[in-house]
C-alpha cells in the first residue's frame, strides 16, 4: 500500500485547480448564487489582496475568493 502524505491533504486538489488556469464560469456562477456578488472575488485587482498571508515570500494568486456570511452558505459551498 502506498504511503499517504498527511502533512498537506489538500495539495493534490490545489494542484488540479491551479493547473486548470482559470475558474470555470459555471462554477463561479454557482458560487455567486450562494454568496452574492459581494461574497465572490474573482477579478485580478481584487485577488491581489489574497495572494499571500504573513509569509510574503510565498505568493500564489488564488483563482477566486469566497466570503460566506453564514453557516448555510459555507455548507452550500462545501456541497459543490
């Protein structure tokens, strides 16, 4: 049995999303339907704020940022 890498359990999914190069318009529409226009950031200008945390040497531009405002929105996002 192959060993599992538990240090970064989301690494494979992250790579797949980054490898796609751009978010699918249908997926963005689904997210927008859940969180509204103000809860979805997908413009290049808006995404720069989220390209790094305190470690500014490690910058990665996200494909989109979701800002859910309640637990129901979080649940809906996870279901997608």
